[in-house]
C-alpha cells in the first residue's frame, strides 16, 4: 500500500531531516565550533544498515508522490550535507527553509496547503 503524501513527509522528517538538523541546532545552542564530523548525521536504512544521506534521499524520493517536484530539495540536501561535512552550522541550518518549502508543497497536495 502506497503512503499518503503526509505519511511520506513524516518519514522524510523522521528518517532524514531531524538527524541532519538536530546536531546543528544543538551546536548552535551550545556555542563554539563543532568537532570534526559532529554535524554529519548517522543514518540507517529500513534494514538497519548504515546509509549516506544521499542514498537515503534516493530511497525516499523513489517513494514520493509522483506529482512532487523534488530536484530543488535534493540540491538543498546536498548543500546541507556538504555544510555538515565542513562543520558549517549555519550552512546546515539553512536547510530548514528548504524543509519548510517541502512541507508546504506536500501539504498543498494533501489539501492543507
């Protein structure tokens, strides 16, 4: 059975977005420079195996509602991951605007836009 747009969005938020944003939010609150690798998310796939953010996004994108235009979000994710790898807290947190735009788009498909 296919997921509804809101179910898909919840999975994206749970499996990918929060794991990318939370370390950067924590570092912003604590202050100081992040340790090497601190902002890089540790992700797992549906089988419990380690997976990169890009590979997880490919998997999630394949499950997305067909009518969603997701190229921009994928590019934003790549920028956020690059920022995480560089220890750039502000660069990671800039991804929040892209997440908000995705949420608005998905909710519009579900009639809640």
